[in-house]
C-alpha cells in the first residue's frame, strides 16, 4: 500500500481561500503557496510513486514551493527547474531545494534549449509556466522532443480564462493520457477548476526528430 500523501502534504501551503481572494482582487495569486489543489497534488504524488519517478523537471516554479515539496517527499536522484523569475519582480521569495539544476530565463529561448539538451533524460517533466496556448504548446513541443517518460500539465480543466490555452492543448493531444482531477476541498468546491494532465511516453517518439527542435 502506498503512502498517504494527503496526510504528508498537510504542512505544505497550497491554493486556499486566501489565495483565491488575492487572485480575484489582483488578477495574480500574490501568495507564497503551491499554486495547486492539495487533493490533485496528492494524486500527482501517487502517480510519481507508482511510476517510480527518480528525476524531475519543473517548468514554471512560481516561488519554488512545489518543486521543493516534491523533492522533500521523493528525494529525487536528479531535480531541475526553469523559471523566468516573475515572483522576484512581485516581491515574493524564490526558494529552491538544495542541489537543483536551475535555469533562470525564458523556456522558449535558445539558451533554454541548450540547457535542456545538456540536462539529458528526465523521468517526469511538469509544465506550469505561461498558460497562453502558443506558449504552452511551445513548451510541449520542446518537452516531447527531449528524452523523458512522462509529461504533465497543470490547469487542464481551464476553468479560469487565463488557463484556457492549457485546456485547449490538452484536448488536442493524443496518446496515453491520464487526468488527475479532484475538487479543491479548501475552497469548498464540488468540481475541479484546475486539474493535472499527464501524457505517458517514452519521448521522443518516432517522428519527433531532433532537427525539429526550436532554436
């Protein structure tokens, strides 16, 4: 029987009523929390344990709460992260786990492509950066041309207009797809407004030629 991740995540600050209120007021979740539903995060942890994930890359880390929490739970053999650093301009802290391989910059840049190539094989890539359709599709295109087993997206439900691009891409994708969807109990929801989607590889697949890499 697997670990009880709902219990293990109790001390991790996740999207809650205060976060929601701040977001509704400012249009930006100016809060140092994991920008995920705790229930859906627990489902992601169950998948990570079930799939034997030992290396992890997170694209879009906000304040670093998620990558830090996952690394503390799983003690990955290798952990990497990439972010443009928006929180620093908003006055929020950016904290990353010890030993993380961190790319500070745009995930659509030639420099990122070079960094990702050098990183090599990764078990799980989580895409949670720019949620506009063209941006999240660009992250997907690069991720699927890179050696990995699983590619995950946050906000596949796309209930908020700002995440509609993720919902659109998720519906377009084909293959072995897993949806991790549960209502946010801390908001008193009956249905999920976020959702995590996972596409099972391995990647790259036939036809995902390195010559097609952006940059």
